[in-house]
């Protein structure tokens, strides 16, 4: 994982005193703060640094924050950088809509008072940046593995095309999205069929997550998803172990060359690590904190086995875990 000192944050304001205030607020993060006093200077810095997040003043001479954001969104190099507008103008609907149309993810209002909330928001984007770097590293490992197994040129080009053309990061959690998950799943399935090795798949679902969202709000729900995605990722020890967001509060983990005994052990560890987060959930009838149910299937795939066949089996095991009371791991068994 990147250390905090290698994380770059861009702050842009035409007034030096405002830059100093922002710099002092961000100081506890121990990140590398890059300052710009104009929109043009900020755009120049984008070619020299890889930024985890950018904080833009809205009202600046020559080029305002909205114009800077629109230029950032038009460039492939900078279009994924989260933008937070820092403004003293009244937040009317027209300004809000214009900001979000320009690519903003949030607003901070001057004078900046609640430093805890500001730091909390910035930390989420730093964590997403770190998760993004992890997935990039993992995709490179996958490409190397593909080459070692001498997959045909056509298959290799197909995987590369998916990696190049598809945005394969989940915008919220930073882990693989469904497109990337399916691409990796397809390659893993082919490897297992060719080498006649076990492929283990687990489907993870957060218990009573709708009740969590309904009572704590979607902002806290998103924070919960980010924490759980990070916990699942950190529970996987091998470079080829893979996790992706399947949809909503569901995640899929792929373990190549792993039998059912080892897969169940990993699943129990993931379940325990999620419990240990102690995310308060007093509206759950399982525990007073957030828990997860996990369905696990392990097999040596046959020629006709498809991704859909395997997912259905993992989903049936997950359903059984829910039926038995949630917060448990259940192995798929043939009827």
C-alpha cells in the first residue's frame, strides 16, 4: 500500500491565506500537499503529479473552479481525480448543479470550521486511491500470469482490450467492479479447466443492509461499504486472490487453486474480520453491529461449467446461510 507521504493532494485558491488554512487543516494527514494560486497553475501541475483528490476554489480570476474542473474531466489523465469545491458563494441550486455537472463530488463552505468532517471526507478519497493502486498492481500480476500460461494471442488481446477499454474500478469502494470481476472470473475459469485445478468462489452479502441504510442514511451506508470492501481485500493473502463488487451490498471472492477446506477457512476469517469492525447496527436482529453471510462453492470445473453456473451455486449457499440465521459461512452442497 502507498504510504501517506506518497499521496498527493492538490489545493487551489487565489488567496495565500486560504491556502494556508487548507494546508493547516490537512497537516494531520501527513500527505504531500501541492498548492496552486490560479487555475492555469493547477492545470500545469496535473502533468507533474498523480493526485488522490483536488480541492478547488470556485471564485478565481481568469479561470474559475468550474472551468478548471471541466478541463480536468475532458482529459483521460485527470478525469478520475475526485474534485471538492471550496466556496464562499451562496450554495444555491444553480451553483450546486453547475458544480456537479463539472464533475464535483462534494462542496466545502468557507469559512472552513468543522475540520473533523473535512478530514473524514479526504480520508475516504485517499483510501479509494490506495485501493485503485492495488487493483492496478493486481491487474499487472494477472497479465503476467496469463503470459506464463501461454494463453492464445486472441485470448490475451481480449483480456487486454477489456482492461484498456473498461473502467474496472467501483467508484465507491475502489475495488474491482462487475466488468472487471467478470473478466478475471473468465480467465480464472479457463485456467482451472485447462490445469484441472480447484476454483473456489464465495458470495458475501451484508446482513440487514437495507435496514442499515434506512435508519443511518446512505452516507453512512457508503462508508460501511468502503470499510467492508477494504476488510475483505486485506483478508486475502495471495496475489491472485481477487475480490469484486457484484452489486449493491454483495461481493464475490475468487480463489484459484484452492480446495473447499482452505476456502471455508478464508471465508470464516473474512466473516470474523467484518464482525471485528464493530460497525454499529442496532436495527439488525443478528447482532448489534454489522455482520455478513457467506456462501462458498469449490469445484474442478468441467468443460460445460460456466460463470453463471458457479455463481448460482454460490448464491444458493448464501441463501442457505441467510435462512439459517445469517452471520455464518455455508458450503454449497448438491441437492
